[in-house]
C-alpha cells in the first residue's frame, strides 16, 4: 500500500497534524480514525515499552525495533524521533539508514548532548552548533531517497542559549540542509510567531500537553505559519487516564462490568489487530477431523 508523501503534502500547502503513537493498540485505533501522518515519539515509545524516562536510556536498536513495528502496523506515514542520532557522525549515518529502511518518511535529530533529555524537562545541555551542523549534513547525505525521506533538525537551545541562540541554531541547521526546522520548547505564542516569520525552512510545532509551549489548534498554528505539528502526548496521557480509571473502578467495585467504566469493543479490537484473517486461515486449513468449534 502506498503511503502519503510528506514532501508532497508540504509542497501542496497542506497543514500536517501528526498524533503521537506510543503503542500498537493506539496504532490500530489510529488506522480506524484515519491519519495521513503519525509521530513516533522517543518519550512515549520509551515509556510504553520500558516504563522508563526519555533520558537517553533506550538504545538505537530498541528504538529502531519499535519504530519499524509501527511502520508495519499503521496505514499512515511515520515521522520518527531519532534523538541525537545515538552518538557521533557515523552513528547518525547508521541511524538515518536504519530508520529509512524501516519506512520512516521524516527523521528528527536534535542538538542535545548524549544522553539527551525530554525537551520539556530540566537539565538539558546542547552540543556546539558546528557539531549539529555536521550531523545535519551527514543525515542529509545518508538518505538513499532524499526526495521522500526528510530530515527534521531540532534545537533544544531555547532553555540553554535563550531564544535568539535557538533561532541562530535553527537557521544554521536549515542552511546545512535540513528540510524542516524544529525549535523545541518555545515558551510563548510571541516566540512561536517570530520563529515562523524568520525561518526560511518549514517549521514544526510540538504540541506537548503539559510542556513549556502553549497548545494551539491546527487552525491557529497554520495562522501562525507553522507547516506541521506533532501532538506527541495526547494519546499516551489519554491512555494513562483511561487505565487509571479502569483500575480504580475494578479496585472499588470489584468488577469491570460497571456503568462507570467505558470499554472498547472486544469484538472490534479482534478485528483491528487481524484476528479475522487468523480465523479465515483456520477455516481454510483445518482438517475435517480436527476442526475446532467456532
């Protein structure tokens, strides 16, 4: 199945909204709802797979496996967080090749020191600007299909170097060849507007619920002049809230069959994850004398 082209969407002036997908149940539900693009968040994939913080703990191999599984599961094109590229220039080259082969259409690399931190948490440190410029150049050169695989360059310098320092870095990364620039953790709508006005490359907004950047709607972000936005936290936080609700009802009432607990249809979940194909296979290949009751 052919998946949407991010480059074509941006060239056509479409505003791209990509929800964060933190696990494969959310992935199949996203298939039902329908999105052209989804986002593989380092924070949420690490949290869902390992129960650990986004602090450079998950390895390249672990993240690649998770991202590759997402690419195979969703009908959408995947924009993926590749942290710092997981090391130096050779690591960046290897990371881009791996993510591209997995099916990712846009690879996001940031300028933090390794091990990195979530962009909306304290104690971040950034590498010298020239180091990240070289990473961007290597990432762009590593692509086998530069027409369809985009490089997103993220700067985390707003909290370390101030707003103007972050702007200087983002501009340099765009000049180095990044297709999209991403100023992480801007702290006001005014900063968001200035950044979009002054950047020459398409800009991406991070609508991280609970983070430093004010949440704005798709319409508002387009008016500010962003070209795409990720909503990395929405499904993960919603799933955690739903799980807490279910556990609380079970603990209090001693049952899951309660008017206070809304559950997704088990029958529909079976369909979404492919059980109907399994059953069809069983019907076709089961021997007459060993057929199990349906």
